[in-house]
C-alpha cells in the first residue's frame, strides 16, 4: 500500500499524518505543545524545542502502524501562502520533511498551515468535490480569524484570497484569554465550551464591524468587566462564545451580499466549538469537519501532497 506523509509543526501542536489513497484512509499522530499553568502561549524558541523533541517519536508511531511504501512528503512551511508569512516553529516540520524526502528519493511538496486546515476540513466533511469550484473558507483559530475566497489553482491545488478578517484580536485569542482569566488551562477552547453549556442565559452581543471585517477586542474588555461584577464563570464563557459567533455571523452575511451564496467551509481550532458549529450550520448551512480535522493537524498537509503529485503527472 502507498502513502503520502504530511508534517505540520504549528504554534500549538506537533502533528504528522499519513494519507493512503487506495483506501482513502488518514492516519494521524499529534501532540499539543505544553504551556505552563496561567500562561497564554509559547515563545517560538520553546515551540521549536518541543517540536524537535516530539516529532521523531510521533513519526515512528505513525509509520509502525502499517507497512507503507511512501510516495511523497509534504510540509506546511509557513502560516499562510503570502509574502512575509513566517514562523520559526514551521522550520522543524519542513526540515524533517525535506530530510525524509531526500533520503528516500521521494518528491517533496510544500504548502501553508492555512491550506492544510482547509484541505483537512474538506476531507473530514466529505466535501473534496469543492476543490473544483469557488467557495468561502473561514479559518478561525488562535492566530487567525480570516474569511478567504478559495479557487482552484493548477499549481498550488487551490489559492486563497483574503476577503475579510478581524482587525484586532483573533477569535481564538479572545477565547483563550477569557479562559485563562477564568482559571482554565491554555488553550482554553474545549474547556470554555464545556463551561458555557452550564449557563442558561442568552446574550445579544453588540458586533463591531467595518464592512465585512470585525473587531473582537471588546469581548476581552466586557468579559473582564463581567468578572469584576461577580458574574458566574459559565455566563462569562457563554457571553464570550456568543460574541464570537455573532461576529462571524455578521461577517458571513456581509460576504453573502458581496459574493452570493457560495459554499461555506469552516476550519481551525475555534471551528470545533459546539455553539458556533450548531449556529452556523443551522443559519448558513456551513460545512464543518469533525473536531479531529478542525484543530491543528497534518492531515490536510498529507492530502495536499497527494493531490500535488497528481497535478505533476498531468
């Protein structure tokens, strides 16, 4: 059986994946980077260290699962496919991928972390057919809150054009900062989601918009004020998530006016939130991948390697 290996070393997760085209099976091994209690992220030097320590073990586990003949290797080499997009943590995965490709005489393909998220969401939701048409993709994570117009590309599988974003704080940052403020561990998305489900309150958050772009910094300020007033933690959690959801909803509505009713795909760790998934699915028919393909992962990267190999053969 043949396979395509993918590496992704983001600022949150060490991840390696193996895509098996004959069976359309995706194998994954990943590990969250450790963050000290009370802190809201990692320095890049620490992220590089943890990736370097974890990647060999995760790769060994992955390749031990089946007897696979590798046909290609792909890595995310930057956060986005744009000039100047760079983070040192991606050097670890890219370097490991290049070495693997060279020593095994395999083709090496590169992509971006954002491309990987989108491809993983399409694979996980069973909507790879969208690779042949235009659609809107929301990448919502700790470092990104962006809406992208995605179109097929004969050289890079697909290209992403930024059409809207958060102008200040990112959705994942708002969630993580509120979570840490409430005593939750970083990253706080999953725990804040669970906490919010204990609240019976419903909020009507005000959304700050400029065209299709949103501003999220007010969420942090308002959640701090709620805490100072002694409001319950579960209510603060619900307010934060409903506020993020309201901003995303406003972005979607503005973009629909501009681009029409294109398919709508959500990716990124924040997209695994149950409140956001339920609202966007019901209101806009949005497409979400299972949580395993929403948070940082190398699955989409491995898949892109496979499709790029097919493009090269044409």
